[in-house]
């Protein structure tokens, strides 16, 4: 993602984010989306065992097949949780359809990224790296959270 400017978007549960991929990367991203109250729609030939269990519980919809060009039509948000070569193959289809894309394995090619975030006193606080270093963003989120909660305990 190029020079990100943070934008808070309230993703609606009635407009699922299309997630393409069913491997370990998709597992992490779908878990994050589910924790945020989103209802992802996943297209992948197979799913990891944890994703398959979540699907069986009804947490998200899944079509067990390969992605087709028309899958992107009418979608606003797409998350490509695929290896770089597969992401490169699908990116033109997402662009033609006018989707905003999170290219998880090629963050510099994406339009948006998930941020490490938490709620605090009716505020949303997030730390993002534009997809370049999500582990560092998660560590910073924990530091900020601890700082805020420690200050409240001392007050």
C-alpha cells in the first residue's frame, strides 16, 4: 500500500468482505474479521481445519472452488489471502471490477490494510503499518493499550 492515510471504515455485517484463499494467511485474516464482527465470504478450494470448523459453526459462508473473474463484480472490499504469484494473477480482475483490495502477500499493491486495534472509552484506537509490518503494529497496539489501562488504574 502506497503512503497510507488512515481512514476508519465501519464495515457492515450485511455486506460481506470477499476473502480469496483458505490457507494459513486467510485463517489469520478471517479470524481478525470475525473478531471485528464482520461476516466474510470465502472462496477457496480448501480451508485450514480451524477455518473449516468456523465455517461449520456458521461463522462465514464458503464456496469451495477456484476464483472466477465475476466473483469480484459488485464487491467493494476484497481481501486476497494468497501467495504473491496468485495475487498478481487476480489483481487485474479486482481492478476491472472497481474493488478496494487488501493484497495480503503484496501489501504495496493493496488499497487497504487491517490495523491492530482496540476500543477504549468509546474510541477506536489502531496502529497500522500499511501491511508492511503487522507484527510490529500488533506490538505497538499492546504497548499503547497497557499504557492507557495502567494510567487509569493509577488515577
